C-alpha cells in the first residue's frame, strides 16, 4: 500500500504528522515516534514571549554588567521546562534532525511582527526541515477590525517568510469572518502549507473557587467537523499551499475523513498524549485496512475525493444547513 504524500513540498512516507506538544520535546520520544511510523514530527512551539524575554535580559545584562545577572529561566520556568528556552530550542532542533530521518518541523508561536521573528533564521540554521508558524491571537481589542486581524496575520507570515528559505506552514484558528480569503491571501504570498485548525483554548469558570480555569482538555473526534468543512472548501482552490488537518484525530476514521475532505497530511497530538506513541501504529493500520477493504492501492486515490465541487458552495452550505435544522428529530420533537 502506497501511503506516501506531499506536504510543504516534502515527500512523507505517510500522512500522519505528530502535532506540536510536549511529546515531541524529547529526542528519545521523537526516535520512538519514527519507529512507530510517524510521517513527520512538529516540535513544541517556541513562543514570541520567551524570545522577547530573552532579548530583554540580554539588554539588561549588557547595560548593567554581568554581576547582577538574573537567571533567564526564572521568568518562564514552565516554558523553559516545556521547550528548553530559545537556546535549548535550537539544540532540540539540531539533535532531533541528527537523531531521525523524518522531517522535523520547528514551531514558532506568536502574533506580532517584530525582532523576535529573526529566530526563524536561527531555526533554519539549526537544521529544521520546515517551520510552522502558529498565529494564535484573540483580537480582544474592539477597535481591531476583522480586516486588520487578517492583514496582521499575513504581515507576520511575510516577515517570517522573508527570513528563511525553508518551507513555512501557517497554523491558524478558524475564527476569521471569511476564512477562505485569509487562506487564499496566505497562499498568494507564499505559504507552503496551512494547518486547519488551531484549537482555541476556551476557559471555564470554577464555581467553587470562583476562578478561571485555563486547563487544557484533550480533543475528541467530535471536533473534526469544522476542519472537514474548510478542507473540503479549500481543497483544489489554492495554487501552492498544501493542507494539513489539525484537530480531533482519535481513530483512523478521522484520518480517512480528513483525507477524503482534501487534507494532504493529518496531524495528531491529543490521541498520542492519551494513548501513547504506539497509537500511531493503530492509526496507520486502520488507514491501510480502510483503503484495502475498498480496493484503493494508494493514498493519492482518496485525497480530496469528497471535496466540495459544487459551483456555488456557499448556497450549497446554506442548503445543507437548513436541511440539517429541518431534519432534526428527537424525543421532544414531533415528526
Ligand atoms: C498539552 C498540549 C500542548 C500543546 N502545545 C502546542 C504548542 O507548543 N504549539 C502548537 O502549535 N500547538 C500546541 N498544541 C496544540 C496541538 O498541536 C494541536 O494543534 C491541538 O491539540 C489539536 O490537535 P489534537 O486534536 O490532535 O490534539 C498543544 C496541545 C496540547 C494538548
């Protein structure tokens, strides 16, 4: 069975990519992920805030002398534990590249176009195969318009793109008023891939402590539908950028659905954090079994098979939506 695919212009042995998470912060684990069949690995993100903090400390040290050196790690102890800090991150990139044959995709995570993006070049020099730029921004200032938020995202991508020659993907949340236009614009200005979608971490309120809870829950398979919709709408519509699906893979069924909708690659984090790296074998085995049972001999045969080809997709989506509402049946609704 030929499971090979292309993502960001890279040839992958199969479409399953390990998404950014603490799992890929460890070189031993990355080796294990290669052994169980990963197509590529995304490293955990290095955050704009960490890079800025390190720059601030360097400025401080050079202006007041080394005697009063505060410990860089003390500002972001949790973050440093997560990704080893900016210097450690470059080491992680280099070590991961040396340890495995898999593509190693580094991840930068930020929102503003400023000096921190220079780190992209250092990441390239450290040997990353590609870079994923995670633009995780909640435009909470009501004076920021949708158009401005889109323009900012594109400008940030362009700033990073200008620093490096390696392939660059953009990981985005879906909450733009016209996501298709954002995708097309990023494609136009040279994005090599789009990751659909970033999962928006929505806080909850603890009613006993009267405090906000920002803990991260792992995803479930019910979360794939928005990604399926946009992959199916964008597949075949972009000139250059490849598409990766990003949320809710629990079993091989979600992998197959994403590929049918038009994904070139499928990322997973929660399922591997929940079941361990060996779960990747289960996903791959399930994908092969599904293809085999339907006499497909290559992954390429199903990529985008179910993408929307309706000439007026907007009207079609409205039609499907109305049919969905009218078709609801339940214990309190008379047929
Ligand atoms: C514990 C944890 C840490 C994560 N860290 C990062 C990160 O550093 N950078 C990033 O872009 N995404 C990060 N993510 C998001 C995942 O890469 C992924 O986009 C998200 O979890 C949705 O995929 P899933 O449904 O397979 O979990 C993290 C997710 C989890 C659960």
